[in-house]
C-alpha cells in the first residue's frame, strides 16, 4: 500500500517538474543559433577557405603538358648547292612539359588574401545584423504571450469570484432575498468567460507556434514564459549596434581593395623551364627526334594604363565616403527612434499611475455593489457591470505594464544593449 502511495505521489509531481519554461534571453540565444540564416556564417567560412586556397595556388609552380603533330605543305630549305644538308620533314612532332614559378608580384597575392578575409568578416557581420534585427520580433511575440498569460490569470480570478457569487445569489433566491432569475445572468456571464478563455488560448497558441518557428525550438501550449527582470534603460550609453561594426568592416574592406588595386600594376617576375622531345628539336637543321630544354626568367610590367588604376582607386575612395554617409543616416534614424521610445515609456508610466488610481476606485464601487446585491438592492446585471469594469481596468493595467516592459526591451535592442 505504501509503495502505491509513493508511485501516485511521483506521478502527480512529475508533470509539474517537467513543465517547459523559457526566458526572453533564451529566445534571443536560440534565434541567433537556430534561425536558418545563422547557417550562412559557417558556409561563408568554408567558401572563403576555398577561395583563399585558389588564390594561394599562384605561389605554387604551374605545370603544363603540350603535344602536337603537324604536317606542313612546305619547309625551310638551305639554297646552297652540294651542301648535303637534309631537308626538314614536312611531318613534325613535339611534346613538351613546362613549369612556371611566380617569383615576385609586388605582394598582389597577399593583398588578394586580405581582401577575401575582409569580405568574409563583412558578410558574416551582415548575417549578425540580420539576426540581431529579429530581436524586436522576438520581443513582440514574447511579451504578447506574457500578456495572454496574465489575462488568463485575471480572467480566472473573475471566474472564481463569479462562481462564488453565483452560490450566494442562488442561496438568496432560495430564501426570497434576491429576485428570481438573477442567477441566470451570472450563469450567462460565466459562459461568456469560457468563450474568452477559448479566444485567449487560441491566440496564445498561435503566438507560441510562431515563436517556436523563429527559434526552431518546440514549445508546448502549456510552456511557462517567465517574466524578465524589471528592464532598465541606460540613457547615457553610446550606441553599440552591430550595424556600426558592419559599416566599419565595409570601410576596411574598401581599404584592402585599394591596397590590392595599388599592387595590380606592380612588376611581375616569373621563372620558367620547358623540357621536350620532338622532331625537329631546337636544332632545326637536325632532322631527327631530339630532347631539348629551355630555362629563363620573365618580367611583366604594365608601365602605362591610361590612369585606369588610379581612377578605380578614386572610385573606391568615394565608396568610403558613401559608407560614412550611411553610418550618419543610421545613427540619426536610430536616435530618432530611441527618442520616440523614451516618449512612449514616459506616456505608459503615466497611464500606469492613472490605472492604479482607477482600480482602487473601482474596488470601492464593487464592494458597495456586492453589499447591495446581497441585500437585493441591485440586480445581478448591475453587479456584473461593476465587476466587468474592474476586470477591464485591471486588464488595462496588465496591458500597460506589459507594454512598458516591451517598449523598454525594444529601446535596449535599438540601443544595442
């Protein structure tokens, strides 16, 4: 018997222990890790490594194998009588293996690698910016779910109060103190509350499913969404948005491109060697198959390009000015948005102060209505009106408190905190 009791206790405790819970910070982390866009950073790294390997290959020797067989309609002849010099064959054959080794290119290869590295950082930061911008969407969903949770609690309190009041009214009807059918009005109101519960639950389920898709994490309809600690806004801190780092990385990328452009006209020195077997070989007068080879160095220098390179670098410099302009516009618009959020915070805080005063007055009115209903002075309809007024004002207070937390959370996201 004792074992059975222990098992029953465990079965009752386990569901409560297993209830899923989640916080706002966890949602931020999960969307950053699991949103499909997050996969791009790793793919970019793999792609960048491949591109860097291709660029680095220019430092390695390059081999090429060529083979050809030709037939000529005419060949060179030596017009010296009795020279006994054999004419070349009209059919000629040659196979060669060549190797080219870059010796010097003015640092072009290293500059190209730096450009690729800078481009990777910029692209990855762009992904980070896009993921960061999802935080406001997370805020909206999370606090909407919190509001639904709080609304359910208030509605549950109203339902409990009405159920207790229904018993009192039924007792009053029984003893003739309260008018008949007064209980029917309360029962109808309880049915309305059930409908409101269904509406809240449906809306909450939709919000949870949307949030679950964003963070790529299964969330049950019964999951507990924890209220974040009281959010504070730090008004004097500087912007720390990832967009500002992105703009800086774009400028660094442009600087690396300028460095690359400056090295493109640098002289390039290559060493080369060619070995082969053919008929004829290098000695055109020897009409037989021969082995041969050549070695040497080659210098290539584009001395004059009609100022094309300089104009391209000037164009890149203008791009840096454009990035500076983008940065100024972003900071301006962000500060405007922050100011709007501060005004909204101040407005909601004033609403909350008024809400508290209104609720205190509503409670006094409801206490009087309860006494009047108990003594048959007013009808159930009049009592329900006052109860609904109090419920709606309490719901407004909860809504304003949630909006205040949401606005502060958005302010911190906009600020970059």
